[in-house]
C-alpha cells in the first residue's frame, strides 16, 4: 500500500514537472526535475524518522531568532552602509542565522513532544532531570550521596510516589511504618539542600496501574533518569531506553577491589551455611566466608582470599585462615 502511494506521488510530481516545463518548451527537463523533487519528497520520511522532533523545532526556532536578530542589528547600520546594505544584510543574516541554527539544533536535541508542549504552556525546559523511586527514598543513602555533592540538579517526585510513601508511613506494620516515615524525613532533608531542587509534579497515567510502569512512562515523557534500588525496575527501564541510576550498583562499585592471594584481618561472627564454615563481614558489609573457620568464631584472625564472587546482590569473598593456607601452599610446593 505504501509503495503504491509513493509511486502515485512520484507520478504526480512528474506530471506537474511536465506541465511546468511545457510553458517554456522544456517538457523533458520538467519531467526530470519533477521526478527528482518527487523522489526527495517520497524518501524524506526515512530521513525524518532518524531526526528528533525537538532537533527540528529547535533548529527552526534558532534559525528564525538568528535572522530576526540580524534584521534588528542591521537597523542602525543602514545609514552607515546604505550603499552596501544588500551585501551587509545578506552577510549578517547568514552569520546570525547559521549561529542560531546550530544553537537551536544542540538545545533541541533530545526534546520530546510533551516537553515542547510544556514549553508552550510556559512551564520551562530542564535538562538532566532525575525521578526518585520509592525504594531509593526509603533506603536513605540518596541523601548522603547528594550531601557529598555527587548528585545535583532537579529531582522529580510524582504524586503517585508520594502517595505510595504516605501509604507505607501509615501502615499497620510497625516496620513498614518506620521505613515510610524515614523516607519522608529523607525527602525533607533533600529539599533543604542548596544543590538540589525537588519538584512535586501531578503527572499521572490513569491507564497504567503499576507504579514501576508509571515511572518508566514518566521517564520517557520527560527524558529523565530514574534513581532506584529496584533491580527489576532497573532492567525494565533499560529495555525501554530509560536511563537508570542504581544506588546499589554505585555502592558495589565503590567497594575496595580484593584479589585472590591478598591477606586481611576479619572477625568471625557466625557459622556459615556449609559444613565447618565461618562468616565474617567487612566494614562495607561485604560477606567473607572462611573455609574451616567455624573454630575461630568470635575471634579476630588473618585470612587469605582464595576467590571473589560478584553477583547482582553484591560481592562475596571466600577465604582460608592464613596458617592453613600457608601449610597447603608449602605442601603443594614440595
């Protein structure tokens, strides 16, 4: 169907070119020009599909603003360069028009239609927006990260997230209630920070029931990143092209790198799941499994790292007591 439509448009341009060329006795050249312009029109959709709407609108607005500025700039110069007014006018419009076009293209890049409508309503356009998920607000570490200066800008808190937070704070379960209230305290703390602007917005998606799906839809609409601790939300958002900042991933990336063969001192806190294992923890919460370490419970010992297991939930370090490790190494060397 599309091919037939394109062929019809091409034929229409060819016929129009023929009649236009016939006026000047150039029917053959008219057909050629008609086909050329028809081909450009037919295949323009493929080019436009690759260009962002915001880029096009930004370019048009920038070009118009540049030409207008050149025209205003030319008003006081006309008396001085009246003999060369045409040349100067062309030069100024070319320079300012090109400058406005470049600036408009760069500023409009990435803008979506909802953002353009928000601009027309006078709500303004902001870059690098971040949407807060309920999990990351309740977690609390986001305030420490912001306080340290690693995050700044505008944080978006939708009403449906605020309602979910309030619902948790009013829960009958004392643990949930405490977490919800801590989340509200964290939000108040972030609002008071000078490098952070918190915006409560009313945007909602009544047809979407799940909160995670609403967050992803809002992220796409506002071209914003989602800050979360939710692993599933992280994956779903990335599949739909929405950028995610995961606090758990940040915490894991900041943990010190431990290599097999390194020595460390740990306090064996409890038994492990497997037979005769002991379990210790580093200051950052990383679990250290000590093989044959049950006998060292409630003691500080030196261990040698044998392997490191990195999972989505975190990092696990497997080790052996230093004395035992050295004995095995000595036997292997014989």
